[in-house]
C-alpha cells in the first residue's frame, strides 16, 4: 500500500502509549451540567427552556441561532437551575444553560431510520437537527459542510483518521472499539455525494486500525483505506487533502473547492448516531492523559460534564501538573481553571509534569532556517513572527501569513525557543477580525 504524505512537518514524542491500550470508560455524571450556547462556529444557540423547567436526556434545550449554528441537547435529566454566563475552556464567559442533574437519566424516545431509504435532504436535516458539528476542534456545523454548492463535484469524502496530534488516542480507541459505526457513518455521508469515493485515511503508526478497517470495507466498492506516513501535522485539513488526492488548497479555498469533504472520526460516528439511530450529539470521547495524572485513558463523556470530574475519574493528579492543556501539546491551549464544562469540541485534557514542559527562555533568532524547513504552509515563520510582533498587518498578509495552519511545527523545532506560532496565530486573528469588521 502506498504511504502518502506532505512537505515539511515534524516527529515529536507522541506520548500515545500512556492511554492507547486501555478501553474507553463511560463516566456517569454526578453534579450540575453546564451547556454553553456557543460551542460551535456561527451564531450562538437560543435557549428553549427557562429556569425551573424539567428536562430529559436527549431533549433539545437550545435551538440553532441561524443556518450556521447548531442546537444543544440535555445529556442528563433534571431541572434547569439557571441560564447565565459561565467560564469555558478558552477563559471566556459564555451564556450557558445549567441543569441540576437528578441522577435518574430519564430519556426521550428516539426514532431510528434506515439510511438507505432516506432522501439526501432528509439526511442533511437529521444531521442538522442532531446538532452535529466538527468534533476535531473546529466546531463547524456539519450540515453546512455537507451542503456544498455543487455536490456533484465532490469526488472524495475523507475520514480523517490520522490522529497526528501527540498524546491523543480517542480516535484510535473509537476505530478499535466501534469501527463499524465509523464505516456506516461514512456510507451515510457518501449517499450525499454520488460521484465521491470514501477514504479512511490512517497514519501508519496504527497498523491494527488499518487492518481492521481494511477488512470491514473489503466488499465496499466506494470505500478504501489509505495508510499515511506518520508525521505531524498529517491530519491538518490541507495536508491531508494533499496526501490523499495530490490536490492543493490555500487559505482562501474550502476543501469543497478541491472536490473534497473531510470529517474526523468522532464527527462521522455522530452522523451515524444522528441518522441511523435518530440520536442527537450528546457524548464524545475525551483523552485524559499526561504524566501528571494517575490513570491516563479515554473516557466516554456526556457533554456538559465538568473537567474536574474527568480528572477524578482518571485517578486524580499523581503530582501537581506544571501545565494543563485542552487538546494536544501542538495545537491545544493552556487551561488556567479546570472548573469548565466539556463541550462538543473538547478532545483531550493533557496534564504535563515539570519534566514534560520545556521552560527554556526565548532567545534571539540564529537564522538556522529550521522553521522554514518544517513549515507545511510554505511560509517563512521567523519573518512572519517578526512582522506580527511589529503589528505590520500589510507585510504579514503580503508574505502569506494567512497560509499558516497554526500547526506549531516552527515553535517546536526552533532551537532559540521562539514563540513563533503564538505570534503568528494572534496576528492571523487580528487580520480575520479586521476583515470581518470591514464587511
Ligand atoms: S508558520 Fe504556521 S504553518 Fe508554518 S510551521 Fe509555523 S505554525 Fe505551522
Ligand atoms: S528556527 Fe528559530 S532560530 Fe532558526 S531561523 Fe527559525 S526562528 Fe530563527
């Protein structure tokens, strides 16, 4: 089988052995559940309940606030305690619905469907109604992604099974424990695109997943498994599309412009639940890991649960963590408060010890060129970071600063420990905000 890859990239310590071989464990939530109304890209959801209302598991408690938005569902039964601002992983205060969990888990009834008998628009409507969003971190509403202007021009639906971010093993566990749901979810998405073939794109450090899924799709005419070379950021959208199809996209293009739709493992399984079982998005898998926790593993988590409860289920802290990151070490962000809820996009909680965190002071650039060598965005990170620090937006854009995918490779490789990604990322945010304000 061909091994596919892209230009640039790095090979950081992957830390996956900490959690990859332990089966997923379901956590039963105990305390209050917090549902932020913004846990997706687009308009915030609009509450459909008020203080004092009783809610059931699977009941819609907030409706989509527009086409680019997603509804939110209760994941426990109980009483709405309040609707008001609560802190989320980014540190921002976000309007949220708080439910007093009664521990009974009384549930609504769901209507299952035979996906083969559904029209395309019915499939899209079920995905939209279930509140499915990109669960790899972006949170883009999936029904919008699956509704490109010219669906007949989509020739690839790529299941992003790379899981290239160090320490994360939730996709791995999902592929090992529930591979059929992934295949069935992909088949549902393929029903929307008559001219597309499905590709399960997996890094070659997961040979067991490659073997298992290859066996499952052996008789599926429209689905193949492709083994990708193990290299970070193999799972970044642009790099993945290039590795699988040889097609290139830039920051002003969408995957659909290259005839591709890309969805991650959890999202595709959520599509399966939404369409085949009629169940809304209520759960996700979260990797709780790092040397600072006693029992790193993957948890099957109800959205709305407090991060502190996840740490408790992982046996608590072995030692005081030097740094706690929401997500992986390359693209995640540092957390300053664990008293925040799990959302649709929360993939991991990484608790690093002092030994795992590099505390070296930033030094001056020695012009070694290593950041340029590893940059998959084909830009000059050292120069862009200088422009960002000078707030020179014009030069930043002219030097293709918007082509950066914020992968973190440049900061990782820099011997002077320059915080290149951080500077570039904040400049990109400024440019995007300024563009939005000009509209
Ligand atoms: S400049 Fe951006 S794309 Fe290039 S290595 Fe740095 S973070 Fe990655
Ligand atoms: S890797 Fe660091 S030291 Fe080397 S050129 Fe880039 S910014 Fe300068």
